[in-house]
C-alpha cells in the first residue's frame, strides 16, 4: 500500500505479494503450448458436420487481487478474532448476518445499521451434499453446503457443516466453530451439528433409496480424490468421525 | 406503438467443444439466418443487440466489437447486454423496447458463448464469480450447489421427490433426441432413456444428478427482430410479441428470508406455507421460489392479456438451468399454485403430448446452453414451432406441437437474481 494517507495496523500481505509475483509473471498470457487437431465443424445439424483442421494454444493467466471488504470489514476481522457479528436496522429491527451496513427494507430508506454480536449457534435452513465442486474446493469434497440461520439473525449465511453427508437435515441445530488458521473469509468458520438430534421422519433426504444412491456416489467421489490428489477415504471420513 | 416480431433466425449448433471461434460461429449462424430469410440485406439492419455472458471464459473484453466487425456491421449502432443467465432474454427484450418505442425497425440479435477453453471445474468456478464472491462463493459454493440448496428447501416445503426430478430429466433428454441441433443427441445419440438410467446417473450436488444440470456448451444463434411496418418483408410467418416482463430478486439467495421488497406483494403465496418448518419473516419467495420470475410473468401476462396460462399457452421453453427450477417455475409462472409444481409432471401436463408441453426442445440440460445464445435458440425453436416448420427444420415431426398459436419463454440469471418472461403468438 503506497497511499500515504493510510496507516497499516496489521500486515499479513507483504510476503504474499512476493510469493505470488512469480506466479503472475508465469501466467502472463503467453503461448505455452500448442496442438494441431482434426475436429468436427461446420454449419447445420449434427449429421452435417465436416472434419476441419484447427490449432489450439495454451495461454495461462493469473492475477493477485487486493480487495477491500468495505464497511463490513469488522465482520471479517471478527472471524479472525473468533467473534461473530451481524448488523441490526434501528428503524425496522431486521438483523442481518451476513451484515449489511445499510438496511434494504424499502421503508427504511437505506438506513445505517448497527453492529451486534451474535451467538455461535444456528439452524440449517437448507443444504446440499456436494459430490463435485468448482476447482477451488475439490480437495474439500465431499462436503455439506448449508445456509445457516444464526440465532437472532433474520437471514442465512452459507457455510460448510462438518457431518456425515447422510446425516444432514433442514432444521438441524448447529454450533459455529472457527478453524485454527483464519484468514478473514467465510471459510474461517464452519458448523457442527449439536449432539443428540434425531433425523426427522419427514426430512427430504430421509429415504432409504436416496441414502443408498448417495453412498454409491460418495464412493465415486472418494475414488476421484484418490486418483487426482492421492487422498484416502479413511482420512477424509475422519473430518466428521471424531 | 408498433407491434414487434421475430422474423427470422439462424443457428450454429451448440456442443461441448466447437473449434470454430466465436466470431466464426456467429457468422455461420448469421449466414443460416440469411439463407432462411432471402429478403434480408445486411445493410437494412439498423441496430445490433449483442448477447454474451462471460468475459472470463475467453479472456477477451469487448468481444461484441469483434463480432460486429466480423459480420461487417461495425458502422451500425450496437451494444452488449449482460445479466448472467438472463443475458439472451434481456437482449431480446432490449431489442423489443427499441423497436416498440419507434427508434428502429430492424434489429439483429446475435448471441454466443464459448465455455470450454478452461476445464469443467474452472468453467464452473468462473461462472460462480457471478455469485457474491465475498459471501457465497468462498465456502465451496458454485451454481450446482446454490441451486441444489434452493431445490432442497422447495422439496422440504412441498414434497416433490427425486422421482419427480427424474421424470423432468427423462422428458427433456428424450425430447432432445428428436432435435438434430441438440448436444444430448450429439453426445448420446437418439436412444431414449428411462427413470432407471436416471437413477444410475451420478449425483453432483444432492438432490441433483448430472442429468438435472445445464450443459456446458459452445454455440451461437442470431435472431432478426422487426417492427410491424417491415415484418412481412422478411417473413410470411412472423412470431409476434404479445407481452414481456422483467423482474429481479436479491443477489444472495440466503437473504430471501427477509425479502422486504417482496413482503406482502403475493399474499396468497405467503399463505401456502407448511407448518412443519420454521416460517421466515417473508415466506415468499424464501429460498424455495423465484420472485423475479413471478414479477416477469405478472407483467407479461398483463400485457398479453393471459388469464389462464395452461389453457391459453400452447408450449413453453423455460430457461431452467436445473430441473428443480423448471418444477418451481410451473408455480411462479402461475401454471399451478405454489407447492403444486410436482403435479404438473406427475399428471403429464408438461410432456410433449400434454396440455402445456415444456422444453420440447430439450432445454438447457439437453438442447445446449451456450449462455448468451440460449434464449435465442429457445425463441428460434418457438418461431419454428408457431410456423409449423419443425418437420422441415428437424426432418422429424415428433416435436411439432400441432396448431401451436401462443408460446412462452423465460430468462433466468444468478440464483433467480434476474428473470424475464416473453409471450409470443403466431
Ligand atoms: Zn430497516
């Protein structure tokens, strides 16, 4: 940060600039490889396709973004300090977690909200069991992605619930935990189910056929992880078998 | 004010990989349009309304300039419309507004997307940057996951089953086997699948299997849109706009539990809420339904004077990136009441032989989904449908809905952050 008007209070950035500079230079959009191929092409229906000659090139590109969390920076600093914050509108009383600094209730005319500390407790509003993911999260598979309503908040915040994928349900009570290494992002926290809850009869996942198919496809995910990253099923299951 | 019509279209078939590049694909679609519309002199085109979603996927900003240049239309006024998955529908609606308002009589709408330059997981990651990257993306979110969460909530509230989602998948994939421009037919061939095949398909993000999710595609499509004054010059069978509507909803789906902008707007839907789960402050849309599409439908139906969509509309091409979206939109498009979406598939109403066939083309999971071209492809399919030209265009009459007069299509961006509806007539 070269801006003379700002004062850096804590700096976990400077070594990172160095580390990633090499990577940004490597991913410079230069051509790093190429292929000549023959491939179907041309107008019309599938059956009309002809074979044409094409050249493919490989061009990497990377960048390090420096992003401000803006007026809700306090929330993310809170994660690093193991405290969960939301905001509350002084006009209509809506409590937001994720926080917004301005109330979105049209009757409040974007009133400024106030910070409130929230308890480390919540309830699963909805969920998905992820057996495939975007590139950034492949090593976390399989995981439960859930939208959790923190106690006292009117909205939900997404997080991973560390549980056996077949045990999750809508309405599950959870405790919020913080990871040991925290960087000021939502991944710094996660949820674990409060002990002693029974899966309700009417849970939409509570069906022997659904659970059987889930078990089958979990094996596929484990096999993928072993092949791609050398990860072992037993080690993965340890995440929730504690 | 002038009426507005679609008077022609051309397609560059979508597939997982296409090796012509985007400008060449669009040019091929444009030539297909001109072959089908012999009266069209490119010099007659007054405005170019370009439709493409992502700048990330090809590392090219201002791709629209390349396209206008490549087609030789670079002297004409033109710009790009972008609103996530709703991009192509919003481009059509933008062109509609321009013609309707009297500014232009003839507008070309080219749409395209080239989505396979990075691997599948990275494509998913780039697309996921259309979600809130501070609040939704970082925890392992991407659209399969977000939409799976939305479908889980709807399922828990209203009791549709995996079988219902499977029936929608089977319907759409089997329809696509009769569509010679479909990616499913390119990848799989013309054999039908059954529910058993669906159950064998891999779960990606429960409750969704691969077959429930939109394809990743490369492809292009061009539509020609005209005012009433010039429409007949280009087409004997114009497809007229009867009504359009747009809507929006929150960026983050997780905020829809206090969706104050929707509070009290749809009281009948707020009441249809089970007492088996905790009721949020604003029970509609919650994380279950799509308010943006409801807004779009209400506006479009008013303009088109539609009172009973199932009876008055002959077929629908819904922008459903996931099968649960299709089921939920049966409700938000007022084909049925909230919570009754499942009966539309169970009773066969949305099958191609039913009262309101949905996704006869195969839709986003089977036709193809090159985002910027998708609604153009669906509208072109409807143009062929309403003029009875499916047998001629497909060499197979199976998908032709007999005597179709009115059709509906929708757009859908983000997690329903953006939505739109168009009602067409012949
Ligand atoms: Zn307020």
